[in-house]
C-alpha cells in the first residue's frame, strides 16, 4: 500500500510539470488554432538555458530559472512575429509543417550550441528525503510540485481576472466577434504564444534537474503534451491540468507494476483509446473533432 | 498530352541508361535511395495529394513492412519476394485497422492519431526483444537472386537492385495513374475538395478513405521491405518521426496531387541533404530552414512555383 501511494505521489509530482506543458499547448491550440509541434522544443530550451545560467554560469537557481523562462519567451516571440503572423490565413497543414520545420531547426541549433552529449543539471537541493508515514519526499520534488502549482494558479488568475485574460477567452470563443469588439487579435496571439512557450520552458526548468538534458528531449515532451491536450480536450484548461496529472500517475504506476520500458508507451495507448472512444477528450465539448 | 508523353519517354530512357553512364557506387546508392523514397512518396501522395488527409505516421507502415519482410526471411527463410508480399499484407492490414480507428477524426486529430500509432509501434519494436532484438536491430537480411530462364541475376549488385526499384517505381506510378483516373480517383478528389458535398452526392467517404489508406500502407510496406533487403540491417529507427515528416515534405516539395510530384520530390529531398554536407555540423539546421522555406513559399510544389515565377517574369517584361 505504501509503495502504491509512493507511486501515486511520484506520478503527481511529474504530472504537475506535465500539466504545465499541456496548458501551454492547449492555450496555443485553442486560441490560435496552431498545432504547435515546436512546443516540446520550448521545454528543451528551458532546460538548456537553466543548465547554462545555473550550472555553467553559477547564477542563483531561482533567478536562473526566471532568466531561462524569459529567454525562451523571447525565442517564442521572435518566431511568432516573424513566421506565424504572416502565415495566419494559411491552411492548418501549412502552419503545422512550418512548426515541424521550426522544431527541427531549434533541435539542431541546440545540438550545435550544447553538443548532443547529455548534460546533468546538478540539483541545488539536499538529497536527503523527508519521510512522512513511510512515504519519501525529496526537497527537489517538493519544489517542482510547488512551482508547478503556483504557475497553474497564476495562469488561471491571468485568464479569469485580467483584461488580457478576458480578451484571450473572447478570442477563443469567437475570433471575429472578438476583433469586432476592438480586441487586437495580433497582440493576443503573440501574448498567447509567448505564454505557452513560457509554460513549457517552466516545465523544462522543473524537470531538467530530475532527468538529463539533451537536444532530443523535446520530442518526447511534445508527444506527451499532445497526449495531455487530447485526453483533456483540445483548448480545455482544466482538462489539461487533469490530464497532465493523470498521465503522470498512470506512467508512474505503469513503470512500477508493468514495465518501465513501456512507460512512454502508456501515454500513446491512452491517446489512441481516447481518440477512439471519446475523441473530444475527458472535459472537451462534444462535436469538435474536425 | 503529346509533349507529356515525350517527356515521360525521355525520363524512362534516362533512368534506364543512368547506371551505364554513372557507374560510381555512390551515385547508384543515391539512385536506389531515391527509388525507395519515391515509393514512400507515392504512398503519401495517394493519401495527402488525392484525398487531402495528412498522415505524419507513415513511418509505421514503412517500419512494419521492413520488419515483416526481415522477420519472415530470418525466421522462416522466406526469400525477399515472399517477404514483400508479407510486408504488403501486414502493412495493409495495419492500414485497415488504423483507418478504421483514425477516420472517425479529421484534421489535427487525425494527424496526431497517426503520430501516436507510429510511436507505439516504435516502442514495441524497441521492447519486444524476443522478436525484434530491440535496439540491436535485425542483421543479415539477405538479398535474393532472380532467375529468368536459366539466367541468374544477383540482386546484391547495386545496378541490378536499381533496375528492380526502377521497375517497382514505374509500376506504382502506373498504378497511381490508373487509380486516380478511375471512379475511385474521382471519389478521392471529391473528398479532398469538399467532403460534405461528396457525401451528399452519395460517396461513402469513410469507405473510400479506408481503401486509400490500405493501398497507401501496402505501398509503404513494400518500400520498407525493399529498404530492409537493400541495407540488410534494420533497427527501430525505421519508425522514426523524422521519416514520416521527410516523406510528407517530399510530396509537398515535389507537388502534391500530381503524378510526377512524388518522384521529383524524392530526387530533391534525397539530394538536398547530400548537398548540404558542405555545411558540416550545421547541415540539419540548414535543412530545417529549407523545409520552412518550401512549406511557406512553395506549398504546391517546386514545379508549380517555378511555373509561377516564369509566368510572372513574362508579365513583367
């Protein structure tokens, strides 16, 4: 029973970071209708920037995290303005393929900058775990779930309480009506894309010190982000959180009880099952599958 | 039309004498790769070019074909010809299952579904060690020889393999031609142009989409089989997402929905990465830029783009 609970807790911690990636992707997809294949690359860049700022340059961990996230947001901003904006009226396939090209580009540039050799971000936290009722809590992981939780709350408040958030929700509901009401769609799009990039980067800085960092980690992060978005329902904010946590728990349980080799397949199997039986996702609206 | 026929004859002649002119093994190797890529591109073109469905998981069919063909050879000693049939059968069957499941969805959902299936298969190939040897891959997949009335041709010879592929490519181009000019092809195009309208005039879109995926998957499986027997070694890398992306780029760059498009694309996209070798380590980064440029500026293919440019120039002068 303790082991089972420990698996659940480990899963929830990783799931917290997954939720961040998922929210970022679901916002970009829901508001901009862009299938962002470079989302995982933002995660990868977040982890690498943290590596550079913290491990290489020795900046304070939290400050390095902040710097890394800001740097990735900048990359996202430049891409949105230079490539995505001119492509706004083009078909979803064109945008999708240009995103794939962009993801290839970032991956290979990262390989040129940081070499393909995997790097480890040494955790600044003590390695002794707290124990509570037979369960272990590593300080590093407590930090991960706390920051993830904080960022989810902040994003939620941003969407619900601020004027920008209101404009984003309006754009999500009806693009044309929103622009008729004087909402500057271009700004909302840029803001959404940058926010999505930032959230993915945040997840990268959180999970970077737990796993190793190499130029291809974005592929898996991207795949998982899609799994989360589809399980949660495209464009659904609570759906992405639920699905992120669920995926974390399922992976943790799957790795523990079935086989760790197939851990990464669990998400895809869930994805296929959801697409077959409930394509709108757990919390998505019905009739949205085209 | 007459001009076209002359052009086709010239291409055929050119590809027939190609090995006699350029005997260099490197050029033969490139030509064979172009052949394999052409088959894959034809397979995607049927789906993307004629019915408008984008699949980013075609590596699944390619990989299953490669593994099926290699496994029946290694375990049951079935030669390549049997392997090719097995590859087409397995890939086709997989295509049928995938289509049954995936065509409940369209657009981005369909794309992500196809990616998911390819990734699951890659993980199966990596982890079903008893059957696939996992990341070690399968080795010693031999090339057979061909006996034609007492004359035995060793297909291990690059030139012979080249002619085999040439034959296969022309067969598939012909097949594609017959298919898209039949009532099937008209149904496919009507689905691409407007699915609701197609359904309203009595076309069973779901059925036609399943048929096109099965054919497309079988061709991709055949390409996989030919690839496995050519390089004689395969590993789970045959399911790589990169292959799926590359083939889609091939078709878009060459011109989707045209007969020659896949071949032109295959030639371009096999040679471009080779030319980019001058950039050294930055090769793939430059390649990514090429991909972005093609997607943005030549969404209907390079030939169409050049024709447009020429027309523009004529208007200016």
